[in-house]
C-alpha cells in the first residue's frame, strides 16, 4: 500500500518543503514549519467537484468600452464608507486586521446593524464568541433591535450552504477567518492551508452569488495579518484597524482597495457606546494642545486624500547613560536618526549626547517623509527651550545635504491649516510658481535649507545649548 504523501508548510509565509526544518528558508522564521496533509480536493478550489474534460474557450474583450459602476451597500458610517471607497461593493471580499481588543468586531457589528436597518440582509458568523457574548455587545452598543442574523459557526461548508440559499443574506461577516475550517483539508484550524482554503471558498462564493464577505483577520506580533501573505492578494480590500489602548482614537487604514483609493484613513473615537465618526480629525487631535510648551510643533500632513493636522512632541534631555536613548512613538525611528544626523553634520547643532524622545500626539502613526521638517522644528525647540509659535504649522522633507524638498498637496495642507486658525506656515519652496495663490489666507515662510529653520528658532538657543553641555560635563 502506498504511503500517503505529506508536506511541511511554514505557518508564517506558506512555503512548502519536503521535510521538516527548524528554520524556514523562505522567510527566516524559526519553529514555524508544521506537517500537514494535502487536500483531497483539487488544488484550484477546496470545494471543487472532481471531473476531467476539455476546458472551454475563453472569450476576449477589447480595452475600449465601459462597464457600469458596481452596486454598493452604504452603511451610513461615514468614515467606514470613506475608507471602503463609498460603501461595500456587492460580490467583494474585505479583510480587516488589527490588534486584539482594538475594536474590529465592534466596528463590523455596527456596520452590519446599520446595513440591516437600511433593508440589507446581513449575517454575522462568530467563530470565536458564543452568541450570548455577541448579544451582550449588541445590547451595550444599543443595537439589540437591529435585524442582524446571528450564528455561531466554524464550518465553511455549512456557511457556504447557508449563503447559497435563495433567501440567503447579502452581507456576511466572518469573525474570524483563523477559526474557520474546511472538512476537505486535513489540518487544524488556523494553519496556513486551512486559512487559505477557507478564504478561497468564501471568496468564490462572494463572486458567484454577489454576496459581500467581510473577513476578520488576526495579526502577528509584528502587526501583519496572520496566515499566508497570499490571503491579502486574494481579497479585494485590506483594511488595518490601528490605535493605542490608552487613546480613544482608532484609525481604519486601507492598504489595498480594488474599488477605491488606497492609503485612505477613517478616524473613529471609542466610547462606551461603541465607535463614532470623527468629522474633523485635525481639531480633535489638537484639542489638548498647549501652545507655550517647548518641543511641540504642529505638522500639516496628508493621509490618503485627507489633510490632517497633528502635534509632534519632542523632548531632548541630558542622558545619564553612556549611550543616549532614542525613543519614538508614531514615527519611523530610522528617519529620526537621519534628521538628527543632518542637524549635527550640516547645521552644527549638538544633539548626540542627549536622550531624544519623540511622540505623535493622539496615537496616530505618520508614514510620510513630509514630517521631517516638523520633527526638526520640535527637536530644535526642545534643545533651545523656546516654544514654536502657536500659530505656525510646519511640513517638508529633509535631504541628506540639509536641503528642504517640496512635498505634494501643498494647497490642501495650507487650506486645512487656515481653516483651523493658523496664521503662518514654514514649508519648502516650490520648484515652479504654480500654486502660490493657495497661501493667500496664511503667511508662507519658505525654507530652502535646514540652517534657515535653525536661524528662525535661534532666540535663546545658544544659552540653552550651553546649559545642556555644562550639565553633561
């Protein structure tokens, strides 16, 4: 009798090997390879029915022509619809990831309840919690009367059969994909093979029946969605739910969207009644700002298509250790090291022997390099113990030569700053003269080199720096 074939699959990247090893050669992860049995179904589909035969001829289409816009289900939750591109597209699959307890289940329950109240049939399949737990959350959120179909199930075959019914729901929430299992796959729930096969079966159903499927995904300690990377390629939209446990703000960020813009964000506020939209995130992030504090600077950033003003805080203090400490929250630590190096090498500002702490207020994480100039202004302000004027916003990218480079969407940043009452802006010069009319309502001070910023924030700076050096000695 032939020995059944078995394979060894990495639970981090999905790589398949013929034998077990302590380290995956593809992704470098340790102790991530698990022995799994191959699926008895066809490789192309976990629910595919057997049978050979000749394939059918594929019909081609021209590049010219137009197609109608896909129908969307609008939830009425403004920030959620914004990130999705205007609502949930019928027949699409969305993957929502985030840290445990960040509010993924709360957000999707609110979205399902809003759709159900609007006449869209919605089903919530819970694989992690009992129905009583979901009911308690719905009662706390004031959604107990919403006509949402609730079930506790983990069998993908049963879920697919339910959704394929003639009177089946139009929107299905799967919480979570790591708890689902397919009986045709001989491996435990949560493994790479099970996650990939279960997601493929649900995505095939969504395309075939026009059902919108929302999948909740766990994340690893690095912040990436757990399971094979191919899972993010299979779905139409990937959303990350971010936020700090100590802050009430939550950020829903789109990193992939086939039916809308990517890098779009939605801002929510967590309360005892659930998640609520934040109509003006800039005003909320600056609500607790103290104007006369050194080391604080307002950065005019852009997240997706939305201009956003946040406060960047820096603290430069004498170090009590041989090696100074650099701690960063909400920004790239590598870019902070670069900005400090440029300040020291190109502007003669001594930062090295001090501890540096950088924080983006409100729990927001900034990814764009336009924050370089604002970070430099906050560092200089803390070093000189001189507050940045409270009516000033700053943005610009810093090069290794100390030059300040122009960034995109200058007009939108200035308009948002003027709307919130700021009077001046420190920013890089434009390469062309176009767009200068955007600064009519706010005074623009163009900075071509980082040394110009040092000169503007110099008052009292020399004495403060000498004081710091005396303290170190």
